[in-house]
C-alpha cells in the first residue's frame, strides 16, 4: 500500500513555476527523501502534501485517498500527518514534558516521554521551557513531539540542519532507529546527499526547475546516475572531456569503452575520487602515472592531489581518495588505476 502518491503535480507562485510535473510514490512504513538544492521547491512540496497550500494542478493521495487536487482539499487536521518544518514551533508556556504530553494526549503510543527524551539526548531537560533550550535542543524536542504522536505520515523539513556535526550524526542515527521502530511512513527533505543516503529507502532528486530528475534507492542513484547532475550531487567528481572514436574515449587517466549511440560525439567523463586507485611507484613508472602535488589526511581517508600529463603534454589535475594510511610524499610518482564502476559518461551539454 502507498502512504503517498503524487500525480502530475505542478505549482506556481507569482507566475514563476516552483514545482514542475512532480510524480512521486512512498510505500507505507518506508522512509523516502526529497533531495535537492536550496530553492528547488522541496518545502513547497511538503506544504502541499500537508494541506498548508492548495494544489493548482495534479493530485495528492494519502493512503490511497484523494486529499488534494484542483477541486479537492482535505483540511490539514484531517490528514493524520505530523510535520516538522525549519521554523519549528513549541508551546512557549509549556515545559518540554508538557509539550510532548500534549502530542500524545488521548492517543495510544509505544513511546514513553522519558524513552524518547533519552533517544534525543535531553533526558535532563523535561522540566525546562523552550526559551531555556538552545536552537538545536528545541529542534530535537520538536522532532520528538512529531514522532511521539504516531501520525500516519511524518513530514520532516531539514530536521537536523541546526545541529553541530558530532551531535547531528548521533541524533540522526538514533532518529533512524526510532522511526524504524515506530513503523511510520516518513518523507524527509534535505540538501545533504549523505544524510539522504543514510536515512532513506528511496531518494527523489530535484533540480532547480522544480523537477524530479531521478528516483530510486540510494545504491541505484549513487552507482547508476542518469545524468551528470545526479552524478555530481553525491560529491566531487573528476571531470574530463573527449570525443568517442570506435566506441572508445581517451582521457589522461585511461581509455573507456562507450556505448555505440555516442559514437563520434563529444562526451563528459566523471570519475569519483574514490575510483582513482593509486600505488606507490619507483620512477620511472610504466603505464598511467601521476605526480603527487599534495597528500592530506582527512580522518577516514587521504585526499591526494595529483598532476597528470595529457596526450598533448598539458598538466591535468586529478583528485583521489585513498585509505588514511596512504600518504605519498609530495613530488613522488604514483601509478593510477581507475575503477570503471565509478566512472560515468554522458553526452556533453556544450
């Protein structure tokens, strides 16, 4: 059963199209993410699902029931949803405990107030008022209140954005466990691709034109992007350009087989830094080689900045991510091998 089904949804403000022919499905008790840059319409989409804005074109179904169309609008309070937007709102005259108890009044829930406070790391703040909490603490309480109410659908708009990095990872992990335990259908908005991959079963990537350009599992989107836009959304890539000849395109780091349909065309080649595998070599190096410009330990990996010579003897810069114990000296030579599973080739736009 589908918790959410959206058909051909478009929305405009001040004659500017914010959402463009959105089609989206969320299975019941699954977590899906809407991933895109700021200003692409992610929050507008959540507000339409919540019933806070009225649909102009298209349809929205919740649990297979039509709730929004150009001539249908079910009120927000009748949609059985919870939502947490960036401008979270707690009752200022109530303590944290009272805010949470309000959410579960006359509702059966498997989460006790004390239990959920332990999860969000605020068990000592039950008797505090919102103004006595930091911004990040207020957001965590608002998130807890949304989850503890056990809605049919939970809408989250950048719920971890105001947390510092260490706390973000911890609260995000605990939140995922809580959501899975709650069996709630969740639609989350974020601009952070790694957050989307960590917390969701399905990712829907939007572009600046308010369009969903690709949907799928985190694995599919990372390993099988359908465009340069999607490939680049998941972090830095090394970009090369070339012309396909006899189904082969040449780059400074090797040759790549290309499908027949791209024969004689200009193409862009994108290679993730982790696909650039290096080995320490004695000079001279046989095969493809690079010269180390810099090695930086980044914690969980080493960032290696290389220079490579093209066929025209032009210097090309390449980035590699290697295990943290691989730190070759500056100006040393390294051998280069490319993991072609992490190499993506698309027709050039220029």
